């Protein structure tokens, strides 16, 4: 049973967190490159949020949502 938990530890420490370790090492070598990677992720998240808001506005403009007060049986 102890080997099972060591396998989980090995999976997380040596496999799943490897990109974070690489980013940590990159920051020590070149701060601007590490910050550029972070800003790329921020831009991707911002574009996804804008896309989601535009989709919500499109559905809201089509009046496809049931906005009546008793739209759910538990209300």
C-alpha cells in the first residue's frame, strides 16, 4: 500500500509538475522569457473571456433563455 502512495508522489513530483519546474528554472535564467510566457496565458484567458461574453450576448439578444420567475420547479 505504501508503494501506491509513493507512485502518486512520483507522478505529481516528477511528471505533472515538470512544466512548473521548467518555468522556475527559466525565471532564474531569463526573467523576461518567463514573464512573456505568463503574459501569453493572460492574453489567452482574456480572449476566451471576451469570446464567452460575446456568446452570452448573442443568446441574450435572441431571447432564447426562459427568464420567467417560475422557470424552475423548485422556485
